[in-house]
C-alpha cells in the first residue's frame, strides 16, 4: 500500500511541470522522412554507424523477467491497446480491462490475439467460461478511464463503475461493448495456449486467438462505404514504455512497391539486381 502511494506521489510530482494536453492538435500528413529516397539508399542518416550494439541474454544469471518486461515494452512500440470486455459464464459479473499484448493478425476471417500475463485475471476466467469478448479501440477522449480499468480490483468490484464507462449491448456475443469507444469488435475464442517460463515451468501468460464476428463503428468516424475509419476523428491511443501512452497526431505515406514495375522503371533497382 505504501509503495503504491509513493508511486502515485512520484507521478504527480513528475507531471506537475508538464504542459497541458493539447486537445486542439489535429491530424496532419507530412512528407516522408526522406522524400528523395531511392532503392539501395538504406537509412536516412548514418548515425547508426557511430554506436556499438550491446548484447543481452534474456536468461543470463541475475537477469529477472521484469528486466526483460521493461526492456521489451519500451522497444516494441507503439503497441495498440486491447481494451477487452468480458462476462462470466453465469452472466452475473462483467469485466473490462486494458491489455498491451494485443494485435490484429488476419482479416479473413478477422483474427486477433491477446495475451494476459502475470496473475491470470478475471478476463481469463470469463474467456474460459464463455469463449467470447469484445475488443474496444481506445481513443483520446476516454484513455484516463480505460487506464483506470486496469486497477487491481477484486472480482466483485465493477471496473465499469470505477472507471465511469458505460456498457452497451452487443449483437452476437454476451459481453457488452464499451459505449464510449468509436470502434468495437465482437469476438469468439478459436484457440488458446499457455506460455510457460523456461526458468520455472509455470504458466506466465495465456494467449487467446479471437475471431471477429461483428463490428460497431461510430457513424461520424467511418467513411461512407464502410471500408475505413477517419484517423483524424478516431484519435487512437497506443502504449509505449513504462506507464507512457502515445497519441497519433501526424503521419506520412509510403507506397507499397511491385518488384516487376520497379525493375522495369527504376534504373537503380536494375543496377542493384545486376550486381547480385
């Protein structure tokens, strides 16, 4: 308890001098990092040549799993947030919680993975009992509430009430949608497997493979042909290292290239291939 209070106090002290959140910042498209980049050019700068690589054995003596955790969540960034709502098998307990081990892995059928690490939480029990969940995309306007839903509350305490978020009925699954989310994905579990620690043999994560069976999109965020969302209106939030989040406020576009077209049209490509 004292450690938790000290952690909050450190956060409040660190946050106090920071500038206010700028909710007027709009999505902007810029040029790419190096607009004149040509095949074979490599990185935009040569700074990478000035620094040696440090090798790290994740299982070296004295290195803890927590050290690997802190390193990896600061390296594999930004990560989408899996904000998952579930319900118990008897329907008496609903749960909503954020997970940063989450990803889209296929589109036909729509397929996602989430991994629940550490203590196997209420989400795991509910998924095991019902095989159903709703994935809710997190946006700027409710990120504080979504973060609070990660609180270590006992099973009989509602994260919905604590966070102030609102459940809404789903169509094909039992768990509710997060009403505040601009995009919700109803899913059903199609596979589950456990990740075991090579140090102890204990289960440290449970990975769920989920198939999306129904979508819900806010009318002002999706385009007319229902094929994409407007990033400027979605205002998504991701996770980076430690307790940090990141917003999406600007970006750039880079095309996907066809080898045949590039070989025909780009002398640099032909020259590179001819030297191979």
